[in-house]
C-alpha cells in the first residue's frame, strides 16, 4: 500500500497544488476576500488617474468644504481633497504593509523551519527568546523600535518584523514538525543534503498552504498596526496621504466635515475585512488549522 511518506515529493506537491487550487476556487469566502483586496490594489495603482487633485497640495481658500460635485468627499482643514487623499492613501498602506508582511513571513518561515528541522538546543533557546519577545505588547514594542530608530517606511517595516516574526515562527514551526518525520525528509538527511537544501526542496513546498494563510492573516494585523502607528503620530509624516494620519488630523472636525474622518476609516475597514475573509477562506479551503499549527 502506498502512503504519503513513500510517494515522491514532486508527485505529492503536484497533487496538493491541483487539489488546493480546486478547493480554493470553490470557496466563496476566499474569492470574495481576494476580490476586495484586488479592488484596493487596483485603486491604489490607478489613483493618479482616478482624481485630478494633488493629495498633498494645500488650498486655504477651500478648507473644510462639504461634499459637492467638485469635491465628492469634501476637503480637510488644509483644503486638500479628501477623496484624493483616500485614494492615494491606499498606496502607502498597501506598500508598507505588504513589504512588512513579506519580510515578517519570510524571516519567520526560515527560522521556524530551521528550528523544527534542527531541534535540540537551538530549538529550546529560540523558544525561550520568542517567549520573551511575545511577552511584550505589540504596540509597545513597535513604539520602542520607532522611538529608538526614528520614523520612515524602512524603520516601520523593520519594527513590524521585530514584533510579528516570533508569532510566524511558532505557526511555521508547528507545520514543519508534521513534515520532518516523513520518509523523503529522512532520505534527504541520509544522502547528506544540507539543511538549506532540505528546507528548500522538501519542507517549504509541503507547508506552502500554511505560509499563504499566515501571510493573509498577518497582513490584516499589519495594516491595522501601521495605521494605529500613524494615528499616534509615529508612522507616516505629514502631509503623506495615509489613512491613520487622516483620521488623526481630521477627528476634531468630524462634525464639520465628517467624510474627512469616515472615508479613511471605511477604506481601512474594507481592506482589513477583505484580508480576513481571504485568510479565513484559504484556511478552510486548504484545511489549515492555525491554532493547531501554532501550538
């Protein structure tokens, strides 16, 4: 009788890829979530074509105008078109968030795989270090890093990685532990292949579904965290069009021009909902139990 452990890795990967794709296309939740995210990405890319207003140009003569044919969402206290800032704000939110999530998941995946594959003292020491980092609240750790290194997209990306890599490591390590005992990993070790070769050829292709789900879920948290940082004044610098910064700048005038505050909140909320739907749909479609994997 043939078992999963005795089937060649390439055959297993091909079968899993086909099955995962078929299951994904049958998941309405995942498709809706991915569609919402795709719309946000498309709007961010086409923002200069969707509005003729400069999102950072001040016009004191047009400050705090209500919704009209000229300014559909009104203007803020500096006379800047709110809709233009919301459309361009997606560029900052998506750009920084995607970069931070990519770095976080990439580092967490490599470290988590290495910890599960090497085991022993390396896994034990790494576990204690991760526990120490996870004991610090995410926002507090992020504020400490930003305060020490300054602001800017590169610093924010690095700070987010410091905060979230330990959580990704735990999830990926749990998924890798289920693959390490298989026959093809044992055979690779017997052949004397390097740790990196085993990770690249045997481990990573078999935990791709877990990594994809983790990326989608982590991205939603990263978007909220970066927006919160901007709201607190430690993220995007004015006059950068950023949703969190827009809420902070216009919340005092919400009774005068409510859309200046509500519009970025709606944009942020729909993006997070889309990412969460995508993560939930992918998790159910591919049978990934994030709680079990991270235990």
